[in-house]
């Protein structure tokens, strides 16, 4: 976790120097609150750094857990490319690298997965940096990692391959280097 924090700080400090003014968006999946009534609870937070008007980098961290005692816990993270093809509000997300670790607490085993996903979202921006983004996420859109996703679907009582999410968060402008 220290390494992820150090990398994010370096990116946040170095990006405005290279690309000029950047924005940092911190978001969480608000639709996951509905899952509190089910058996599987997914929680996702993410940080997105704009690299210019068309591109950005996103670092999500997702935790999926079964409510049962000593149930499996799945931690997932990666580096995503955020592309704004038509307008800054419409975004296409694609994973550049994505890794997950499944902790089988009942059996004391760990398993590593290499995955991919794509998403489509539209960001509504409000005053004071508040933002809301409905997003459709498709896991393994090109069916390369079918056995890994099949194992995850068998491990959890609910692990959807296509998911609608509602992200809420804030946008911060990072200062640029002045000369």
C-alpha cells in the first residue's frame, strides 16, 4: 500500500509539470450500497488523473467480500486508460493492467488473477468539484480470461460480468508549474 501511495504522489506532482494543469478526481461506487442487502458486498474507490483534454489515467481499488464468516475476500486493482472521444463528460475506460488476489480465508489459500475490463460513463459536474458518473462496466469484453472469471463467479454468490454503477466524488485542480 505504501508503494501505491508513493506512485500516486509522484504522478500527481510530476504530471502538472509535464502536461500543465491537471485535475484529480476521487470517486466511489455509490450503487454498491444496494449490495449491502445481498450476500456479496463489492466496494470500489478510484483516483483519476487527467493527462490532457482527451486522456487520463485511473487507479481503481475494489474489494469484494462474502458476508458469511470466514468467507472469501477478493482485492483488485490496476491501471486504466480514460479516453474522452467526443466531450470531456463522456468517457471510455479500458484496463491497461489489472490484477486481483483472492484470499480464501477458510482454506488459507491465495490465488492471483490477471484480468481486464472496459467501461462507458458520462460525468455530470456540479459546483465545488462535486461529480456524479453513471457507468456501465463489462468485465472480460474480449473473452480472454474466461477461466479466471469463471472461478470468481463460482467463489462468490454474486459476481456480475456486466454491471451498472453510480460513482460519486470530487474533482480537484492540481497547480501547474509557472515560469
